[in-house]
């Protein structure tokens, strides 16, 4: 019987990042492990600095689960709740979640979106 298990691996190099465009705005850079246009889930690394992404709307379509590798950010929900995103933290947000994203320092996360 043939092995039908599909797996992906990647090496992050300087040239392996590309701009991430969300709603017509460049929002950091992404390194895809499973990219857009593929069957869900998509996964990869995302990075942004406070200068080019200090504040923007954060909308979840499907789900967004991630592990913060580096940096700090904060999410502020429409009702004023503040969620601090810190290195080592693992977070999961459901479909329809909205907040304002504020990048506090150069930020890198590994994400899985379904």
C-alpha cells in the first residue's frame, strides 16, 4: 500500500518572505508552509514591525490559531477588552472575531488558519 500522507517542510531564508496584502493594504510579510489557494488549513510564519503595522483592523475568517515566537502586540475588542500577545503564548480566535491589532515590537508568529 502506498503512503498517502502528505507533509510539508520549509526553511526560512531571507528571500522566502513575501508581502501579505489584506484588504488592499500591505500588512507585514508571510512565509507560507501551506499557502493561499490550497485546501484549508493554511499555515506559515507572519512578521510585522511596529513601524509598518502599528495599528490595523483584525478580522478572523474561519479560525486563526497561532504561537507567538517573538515580540508583543495587543488586541482590543469592540467592547474594550485588551488581550496581550506575548512570546511563548498560544492563542486561538474563532470565526467572526474582530479587534484592533496594535504591534508593540517586532512581531513573529506561527499561524494555522482554517
